């Protein structure tokens, strides 16, 4: 009887210890820091954020690690449009960066090839054998163009910068999580947001003197940290977003909207 009582006591202590450690131990899986972008002035259309005027449509999708900024400029007019990269800017937290660097880019390549030599054989017939090797180096230089032209109903994709490259330290925001802990979030407005950025495109309609400007303004309105168990969802339906399969179905991203980006840590 004493032995049974002792075993029950040990079992109870084991359960209590397991609960204690599970409630104090961070998740073992990876975590994600999520950023939500305010795009007031733009519209959401087919999973793209659009800014437009009478001539251009600029389409954004920030959903990527670090918020990599890649956007497309569409000529929505019936005229050729000339974009001056020296008058186009990416502005991050008031720091301005021109898209035109006025540089020459040189690409070099080299190779070594075996060169055959023609020799006379003892039967007075021509034969070919390895004579020597030759090494050659080639280089091409291109000058970055200051202007590009968009014909009517065409577009150009522009690749620029990452908004963040590492975990963003924020006071009062839990980096790691305990069991059953609800992830916290921090909200911002245009005044106190830690990440404010805009994209300025200056252009001319061909054969016209007037310069047009199309500006897209953004800021991070929310930051929150989540474990990977909340970064993905399981779905038994077919999806183009699948990243893994097992007995639960298809593992897909939960946050697929174009105004979200993330950092894995």
C-alpha cells in the first residue's frame, strides 16, 4: 500500500514538473516577426497594391522575407512614357536614394581550351593531337541607362531594397513564447512608425514638356511575433501556395496578403 502511495506521489510530481517546464519553455520551432503595411492612397487589386494616375499604374507585393521591394510600372496610356531614373527616388525614414547611380558595370569571363595541332604521321597521313592549351579573357562593359521608355500597354519590373534584414528589436514585444501564450502586437501610426517609406516616379509623356509625378506612400502599422505553428495553416484543398504535405493535408502560408512581410528568427 505504501509502495502504491509512493508511486502515486511520484507520478503527481512528474505531472506538475512537466506542466511547469512546458509553461516556461519557449516553442522549439522557428518564430516569425510579422510586419503589416498601411497603404492609404492605394487600392488592393488581385493580390497587388496599386497606385495610379491617368498614365501609370504601379503594382506592389511586399509579401517576402525582409519586405523585398519589387514593383511593376505599367503604361496605361496610349502614348510612349519616358521615365528618368535620376528623378526617381526610394525614401526610407526620410533618407532619399536615387534609382540612378551613373555607373559603368563590367562583366568579365575567362576560359581555358585545348587547342589541337596538326602533325604528320609516319604513314604520311594527317593526324590531330593535343598540342597546347589557350586561355582567353573577355569583358563587356555597359553603362547604366538614365532613361527607359514604356510603350503603351507595356510594363517594367523594378527591383530595389529590403526594408529590414534582421529581427527588429521592440520594447514590450515578446521575442519567444510560452505554452498557450497569446502573441502580442504593437500598433503604429504615420507619426510614430519605425518604418516609413515612399516611392517617387517622375516621368514625361513622349513629345510633351510637362513632368508628371506619381508617389506611393507607406508605413508599417503593426508588428507582431508568432511561432511557425501560427505562420502556416493546414488545408486539404488544392492550392498553389503549398509548401509541404503530410497526413494533415497541405501546409500553406496564413498571411498571403501583399501588405505583409516577415523575418524568420
